[in-house]
C-alpha cells in the first residue's frame, strides 16, 4: 500500500538562478489503484487550456502540438515557455565533491552524462556532496524528444468505487460473515506508513481505513514480518485477503519479496482457496501482477476506499481460485 508522500514527481523545471528547481507531486489525491487488468487500455488525452488568442501564443501552441482544436498527438516538455523542451533531471554519481578541483570534475561528469541523455544545452543548477565519495546533481537543459500522446496507454480501474455502507452490504450479502484481512510489511521493510494508512481506522486522505468497515476484520502484523510467519497467521485467521506494503526497493527487494510470498502461499494452499494476495508500494508496476504471482497491485496515492472497493468487487459469487471462499 502506498501514500502520496513518497516518490514525488518533478513536473516543472524552475529557471536556473531563481532559487533552485521547483518540484511538485503527481497532482492527484488518490492515484489510480491498479489491480491486474485484462481489459482494453484507453488513450490518455491532455486537457485544453482556457484561452488561445495572441498570435505568439498560437505559434507556441503550434510548436507544442496545437491547442484550440483537437487534442495534440505530439507534445514537448514545458520549462520556461510552451514547447521549449526544457526539463530537469536529478541523479547521483560516485564522485567526490570536496576540493575545488573535485567539484569541477564532478560537474563535468554530470554534464557529460546529461549530454549522453540528450540534454543540449545543459547546465548543473545544483550539486551537493553526499558523504566523501558521492555527489547529488540537478541538471537543467533542453531535449529534442517528442511525446506521442496517441501511444500513451493506462490501465483502467475495473471496479466501481463504493461507499463504506456499500462495501459492508456487499460483504454481508455475498459472504455472510466478516471479511478477514491480514496486512504486513514483509522482509526487512520497516516502513509501515503505507500499510497503516490503508488498515488503521484513521486512514488516509480523508478516508477511514479498513478497520472502520464493520464487515471487515483487520489483523495488522506490522513491520519486518517473515513470509513463513505471514502465511501461518493468514491460515490461522482464515484470511480472505493478504495485504503487503513494500517501500524498500534497493536491489528490487520489493519484487523478490512479492515473488517469495506468492510462492509460499501457493505451496501452503495446494488445493486452492488461497486468500487474495495484494501488494502495494511506490515502485511496483501495476501491470506486473501476473508476473509476480499476486492478484492486484496498488500504486502511490492509493486510498483505503479503493482497496475496500476492490476487495468487495472480488466477492461476486463468493469464490476464490475456483473454490468457495472460507465460510
């Protein structure tokens, strides 16, 4: 599970020399909850700005792909003026930033990398040493690449958003008992902010967590839970769903942990009837649910209502893996 306070996305570059770069979040209070999708994908279309009158603005719009008529098929990044192709990127290099000579070499290395990334011209607008052997950079420059909007696809949510009352009613009518959810952060991951935002009654983004739902019983195992312990607790609680949050992503730990969990539950339920396996975190690819062996993936910005609605939507017929749900 994930909240908006991780993985901010740089959406506009500040002009160099005006106090540093400006960054912003993804702009949504509730990012798309992304279960595994088998349906068609729809093209993303940009919204139209409010006015288009001056001839200079018209020329800029033409360079950017056009506004005022149909949505543009191709667009360029915006930095200082429309369609100027200006972007900012940040990265870390394993170079020292101590002496004057080291700083000059470090910035030269950053500019070399920026040039190979297609930024021309490019300039280092921020550099800061990290320890004795690393330097963090923010580089501002121009790219010539175009974005083809007709080729952009998204995974559409395949279930309706329900109110708490509707979720409770669906569980009562389809299951006839409380829906049991076991949640945890597995492996070495000690970041519980995501799983707590989904499970705890205080919730997230103005929405109550799953503990608030009368027909959902929540077991929150907390952080750094071993996969064998998670499987054992899920079996003991006769869980209908297992929710796992992964924030630690070094060396793709979130992916290996998810695969390990999926394999453990397959082994523990050889005859079918295993609980739903749901993972979430800022760096999961929603399209990778099948490859990881889980039923659904939720990304950053997910709210408790989205998770509750998904769980309720799986209850049509109250079956799981071709077997009746636990009764």
